[in-house]
């Protein structure tokens, strides 16, 4: 990563302005962004710290705009979790290892998987689990705030809804097997319909290939 | 000037109790209403004219005086517009990386 003096100084100035009550919330949001993206003075991303900061801002601020932004960022963190760090080009060597680590952490129920990951890049980093219900809750709260950015919040809310719906489970199992195929009349209808469809197909093929069959 | 004197009295404990936080409040008030706050307006006009480097320098000067708005604006300008040229800062690379 090339050296960038602007990020260093900006980080320090944000840290200075956190100490003053009238600029605390906005500076904390920017610090949370620094932790979320892992820009220069930090060397690594830390979603758990960013989530911590955003939660603090969301609970303490009186500015509805800032609260909406903090809630939206919280929803993003819980929507995609630490998994989104896979899409970095710099972390490509870790790609096969990380899903395993995430599976292990979900099975054990604990977030501390620093031994499974690369020690240098994610040392002691708490992994944020993907929690779609939590994300939807935060998105809904963000939609209630008087924030300017309503459209992306709503789109991501719909996307998380879509992700949380299991299509095979809901359509095939619930609707078809449990509801439609339970009554014998419907089963008979299905069999008759399938037979009629196959018969129609066979008749069409026979009619179209009539000349070839007779020879 | 009166607020400044009250702040110094609290800071040194002359005639009243010694309290850094009270002194800080008064001295903050002095900084907030002083003539230096004209720099905030000037820097804001510079930002509107897209002259970010000069505005950042003014904001940095005000931030050293303790104006929290100037601190926040300095950070925002540096974060958004990359006002300083990073390739000219050879001296800081060794300090930063090790």
C-alpha cells in the first residue's frame, strides 16, 4: 500500500475532534469508516470495531441524519459480514482458507478465529457473523430516520429479504408437497395432466413425421 | 479578555478553586468568539472556490487553537480531496512503516 499522508493526518484530526462534544458524532462516523475500510494508519480492516463505533454513535447522537447513516452502516456490516474482505485483490491468497474459517466459526458459535486466519493481517480480529435478521432490523430503523439516502437503504433491505428467503424450501416443499399434493383429487389432476401433455406431444410428433413413418 | 482572565484564574487557582475543566471551558469560549474565527469564513469561501490546499492550511492553523469545527473540516478535506502530495513525503515513510 503506498504511503498517503492525507489519511494519516485526517485520522489524527478526527481523533482530536472526537474530544469536543459538538463534533463528536460526525468524527466518530468518519473514524468508523476508517476502521471499516482499513485505510492507512490501521493496516487492516476491523469490522467489529467499526460496528462498535457505529453502535455508540447510533445510541448517543441527536442528529437524525447521522443516526440514519450509522444504522445503514451497521446494517451493511451485518449484511455482508467479514466475508466481503474476500473480494479484495490483496487477500487473494487467503481465499480458500477463509470460507472454512467462517464455517468453523459459525459451527462453534464464537467469533475468535484468529488462529485459523493469517496472523499478520487479522491478528486478534473478531469476525462479524452474517446476520440477515439483524441487518434487516437496522435497515428498517434507518428507513425511519430523516436521512437523505433512502433509496440505497431500501434496495439493500429488499436484497437482504431476498437472500433470507429460501426459494427451494418455500416453493417446492411448502407449496407443492405440503399443500397441493396432499389431496387425492389434486394428485389425480396432476397425473391426468401429465398424461395429456405427453399424449399431445406424442401425437404432434407423429403427425409431423407422418411421411417418414409410413415409408 | 474577562473570560480569558477568569480562565487563567481557574487554571492557576488564584482567588478561586483550581479546575482545569472550568478553565478549558472559558478558554474555549475565548477561542470560539475571537477574531480568529474570521478564518473559518475565509476557508469556507476558499472551499467553495475549489482551493482546497489553502483552505486546509487555514483550518489546520485554527485547529491548533482548539476549534473543533476546524479540526473536523481539516480531517474531512484531507480525507476527501488528498490535498497534500504524498510522493513528496519521503521522510515519513520510514517512520510510518517501522
